[in-house]
C-alpha cells in the first residue's frame, strides 16, 4: 500500500488531508474489527474464558470493544468477569519463559503484565528480542556473502566485478564479525 501511495504522491508532494483521514479511519475500522464480536458470539460468550484467552496471549484489555459490539446487539457484557479472567491469563503470559519465547520469536510486548511482573518480563523480553534481531542480521549477512561467493565462482563474472565482489566480501566479513561480537 505504501508503494502505491508513493506512486500517487511522489516525494515532495503531500497526501491530501481527506486521503490521510480516510486512511486513518480505514485502519481504525480494521483494528476495531479485530476486537469486535458478532451478536451470536456476544450471546454465547464465556466472559471469563475470553478474558483468560486474551490475557494468555498478552493482548491489551478489550473489554470496551467487546462491550460496544455487544451493546449494538442489545446483549450485556460482563466486564468485571472478563477482567478477572484476563488477569488470570496475564499471570500465565507474564512468566519469564514466555518473555524469552516472545522475544526470540520477534513478537512485540504491549506492556500488559501487572506491575510486580512487568519489569522482569520486559528485561527478559528485550534481551531475547535483541538476540533474535542479531540472529536475523547474521543470517542476512551470511545470505549476502553466499550470493557474492556464488557470483565469484560463476565463470561468466568478469575480473572487474570479481575484484569488486572480493572487496565487498572483505567488508562483509568485518560486518559479520562486528555483528557476532555485539
């Protein structure tokens, strides 16, 4: 979508205000749609279980969105029971092992853990996230090196290009070493 917008509005030209507002509203509607429930779901919802599921997945509190979508259908939502369940789910989510797994998977952290657990979760998550980011960087550099080495071995590559590739590989080796040491 960003590419399409840059074609419509090249550098130096701004997106008209109405188009910006339309994009913001469309994005908001999409995000809100992810949190809403159908009338049938509202009628059969186990609010405690829904809260446990949201908490166990590290989701932010969705009670207001659920309340709004169920109110449109004329069905009451029990926010207190939902929040009790969510708090129970957060205890499961906010464990150190999960902080490690979420960080290594490259998943963000929404700051949902209760205060006594938040700092520890955040610290472990940040360390794990940096680790997965470093692994991605190393893998990217290795892929680039593999491509350069394949081109070097190709008999169709001329000598000037090979010289340039050797220089790039040398720089890439230094980048790889720096990435391993950081």
